[in-house]
C-alpha cells in the first residue's frame, strides 16, 4: 500500500467545499481544510505509485476550485 499527503491550494473561499468533495473520493482517507500556505491537506492511499498518480491526476485535480496540488508520498525509513 502506497500512502501520500496531497497539499492543495484552492481559489479564495473554496477550501471547505474542495475538502468535502475530495473526502468522497475512493482512496482518500482524510481531507481537512487548514490555514497556511495550503488550504486543504489530504491523506490518500493506493495499491501502487501508478494508482496513486491516477487518483491524484484523474480524480483529485478534477475537483472544481483547485488551483495547485503537491503530492508527498509517505516513506518508511
């Protein structure tokens, strides 16, 4: 299982709506609106890095109101 945090910037005033929409996507384990340089932080998981990439590009980035994403895969050192 591959896990990642996805840091999201949204259009002004859209953080709560974006977090709510993303929380409904299969593979997303949490989606929280936050303060700071990013507006939403998502934790997601998939069976492989390729599936994780497809989740981010095809599903998460398709949500209206998102302006930028940064995906941070979790590593176990």
